[in-house]
């Protein structure tokens, strides 16, 4: 009985020791990961800062203007080209352009489709049936 | 660990069998006392062991104190490096969040002279990799007894690799913050620049240090760009660029010595754009003592010429000495002792107040100032902030040059802008107050809203006077000297100013300093534009004239045309129907009619 208890105690001791060490090494591992991540974050932040500066440098008005003068075939905007939205002419009434065109050509009347056409226009029935 | 070691030592001491035969009985007795295993003899042994331990611990304690007190060498290197490394500075942004100044990380090479074995060889190798380092000077620095010296700041990654490959002991790298200004010379005068060590030397950079940043660094706070709040300035990068571009073109065109331009928000006092040429690139700052590169708008003082007439007319109107229908005698030049005041556009007749303004009559302005009297004139100019130093966020400023014995003659000349030198920004502040309804708002270079600005802005003139001045400036743009800047759609008002420069104590006839002030829109002013040119030349297309209307005015017109849309001002196709309601109420209905004709004045 005592021996079993001893063995259990030893097993518990070893177990707890292993557990304690596992936690310890895990902690060390996590701490190292944190430090590593912090370094990475720092590096990323530095890179972001560098890229921001570079972006600002590349989009500086001086450079954009030079590039626009060189590659774009545009004129400087004149003041009379700028108008308010409400001074634009109102939307014109909806026009069915195709319908008007058809009407002008005298094709405005309902067409006589074969089959039903015979009822509307007897003249159409003169076409030979197939 | 130590427990086990002590135990072993004790075992050893007790196990050693001692059989000594000494000559002297006392020595023998002591020794037997020490090494005897008998309990009654062990007291002396315990005491000895106690003394030995006490001594050992005493030595350890003494050594610890010694270590604590003595600064150890690696520690001091680190501290020297921390002191030497450029401190982080907050970003400076424009009003829309564009970057005007920021920090980037760069590597710098340092050396610890004490640890370098062969200094001559080190110098040779380092200068081979870093060609722009002076070999003699580097040898001198490495020969010094310092623990830490910089070899070269801010090197490229390639250079870093090369230096690393040299494998020199005592040479290392440190990451540093380097201040960069992505836009180069745009807004350089407002930003100023920071030294390699991250200390603001001028402009807003110096202002930031004054706001407590330097103290924080000094106290050893580890500040990184991430935990510093960015500074938002009042400048608009795109507008500032456009202003500088137009100014640079016109300086070339009119062969001027220098020039400056600025846009001020009259309601908030924000300086939206500022350019002074010649300027510099803050990434490679010039010698700060070189006066060529000063900010002509705030660090230099000038006789502002006829733009000052706006202030004189405002004074006469505000004090009730004249009204818009009063007539001023401009038939004869004024003689005072041996001085004569005459008009550039002489009319030789009685002029109404609006005519004095549009003809830019010196005689009329002088007479109006005399109506107010010397003391009232002085008091009014003082109230308008023209006689004391204007302080903004920029650490550099200039004291106005006020005549010591201010008599009637001074009042007369100052009325038309000669005889009192002020910083142009200061004059802008006053004209801004004339335009915005009468509040003297101190210009600022930081973003601010109108409520904040008007909170402690004193009222200096009546609203009616302000509206009269707006009417006069508008009239001047319609039919007067400011016609060139009358950009359709913006309802511009303006005033020209041409001051003869003093050369060897005399007013020169051919060297002039021209200024132009424009407000827009005149009915509800938002922005005040100032342009000034130093010694512009007459051109064939301007008929050889070098007065402000032809040069400073034309620049202002171009700037207004180009920056108006950028400033968010929509051009109005029609003129406002009732631009000056207060004047209409006072019985000047003609103010609301567009002026016509006026001929060539």
C-alpha cells in the first residue's frame, strides 16, 4: 500500500515537474514570439513610414504637373468650364427616338404579323400561305 | 547550487584526519581546536568559519557597491548612442492630411575609438567604402578619447552592407530617424527644417520643439513617430504649390530680385498658402545666416506702398471724418517744408473718397490722415497691429520700423504707405480685418476654425466701414488700378501698391517694390491674396511700366484663377445682386450697381 502510494507520489512529482517545465518553456517560447512579432511590427511600421514618405514624394504636385504636361493632352481647366450642378439644364422629357423615326417613315401602324395579320388587314392575306 | 557546494566543503573539512606535531604548544592547541572532532573544541572552529563567511560576503558586498558606483563601459556607449541618435519628431501634415514632413528610419555608422585596433587601417577602409567622408577629419575623430563618434549619418543599405563586410571591430550601425520633406522647397519657409540630430532649427519645426517636445526628449522619454500626434498646419499643399509656381514664373518674367505671395483666410486667420522666393530645399538646408533665403513675408519689413491707403481710408471712414460722398482736395500737390507730395495719376481736381481709392491718390490719402490727426493715426495703426511685432507660430519675426519722431509729415507719408516698414504678413492681418467685418484675427499656421479665431479677435472697425472698404476694393477692381486681377466669376476686389525703394537714403525712381492685395469674393470675403515683387522691371508688353498693376497684379490674377477652384470657391456666372446691403441701407444705393467706364485709371 505504502509502496503504491510512493509510486503514485513519484509519478505525480514527475508529472507535475514535466507540466511545470512545459509551461515554463511555453512561456519562454511565447515571450520570444512576442519579441519577434514586436520587431516585425516595428519593421513594418518603419516600412510604412518609409513608403508614406515615398508616396508623398512621388505624388508631390511638382512631379505630377511635369508628368501631366508631358503625357496628357489636356488643357488647363478654365473657370467658365466650372458650373454648379443646379445650373445645368434640366432633364429633357423622355423621347422615343426610334418610334418617332418609324412614324416619320409611315411605319407607325401596327404591323401585320402572319397569322393574325389577316384579321387586321385583309390585303395581307394575298400573300400565298405556306 | 551554492548549498551543495558549501555542504561538500564542510564534509571535506570534517573528514580530514589531523595529526600534527607542532613545536609551540599554543599553535598546536589552536590547530587541534580547529581540526578536532570533539564537540567541546568546536566552538572556536565555528567562530572561524563565521568570520571567513563574513569576510567573503563583505567582499562580495563591497564589490557590488563598487560595480554599482562605477559606470561600466558598455553602458556608457549605449547612453552616448541614445543621446546622439536623432530624436523622433511628429509628422507635419497639410490641412487635407498630405504629408509635409515625416521621419524615416535610416542606418548610421558609428565607431568606438577605444575598441578600434588599427585606426589608420580603419580610416582607410571606411573612406574607401564611404567616399564622401573626409579621411583626415575621420582620423582626427577616431584619435579622440571619446567613447562614441559618428562616422557617417544616414547611409544607403548598399553602403551598410559594404561597411558590414569590412568586419572592423568597434564599428557598428544604429537605426536613426531622418527628417524628410517630400515636397522639397514647397512651403519650406513655413516648415523650416530640423538638424541631423532631430532638433528644430527654424519655422514650425522649431515651434514644435518649443511646445515641449525637446523637454520630453531631454527627460529620456522614448518617443517614436507612432506615439506622437501629427501637427496639422493651415497650409494647403496643392494651393501652396500653385502659388509658388505662378510666383516663380512671374519673377522670371519681370526679372524681379525676389517675390512672395500668400493666401490668408480672413475669417479664421489661417495662412492657406505661402511662398517666398528665392527659397530653399529643407532636405539640404542652407546656412541660416544667409539673408537671401529669408521669409520675405514675415522676417523682412517693407514700405507697403499704396496698399496702406486702404488702412488710411478705413481710419478716416471709421472715425467719421469722411463718408463715401465726401470730396477731398487733390488739386494741388502738398508742400511740407521742402517735401512735396504729388500723385502718380495726377487729376488736379476735387476727388470723392472712392476716387481717392481708385486713382490711388497720395494727396487724398495724406489729407484724410491729417483729418484724423497724428495721435489718432498712431493709435489706429497701433490698434491694427502695425506698430508692434507680429508673433505667429513661426519663431522668426521682424519688428516694424516705426519713425522715432512721428510728426505730421510722417502721418502724411505713412497714409500712402511710405515711411513705415512692416512685415507683409502684418499688413495682410490689417487688410484681412478691413475685409472680414472688422475683426483683427492674428494669422496662424495651424489649422483653426472660425469660432476659435474670432473668440479673442478684437473688433477694430465698424461693420459698415468694413463693407465700405470691400466696396472700394471691388470698385477698384472694376474700374481702378486693380482691373488686371478682376477674374470673372469671383467678384474680386483689390488694391495695388508701388513703393519706391530707398537706395542710399533716397527714394529711387527706377527701383520699386510692388504689392497687390486682393479679396474674394468681395461681398462675403473668404480669402485675401497678397503678392509682392522686389524690383520688377518694366516689359515691352506692359508699356515699360513697372508699377504694381502690371506685375504684382497680374501674378495675383493668375494665382486667383488657378487656386480659386482648388480652394473650393465655385465661380459665379452672374454678379451678386445685392453685394453690399449695409451700404444700401446707409443710402449708397450706387454701391450695388456694377461700375462702368472709369477710363484709364
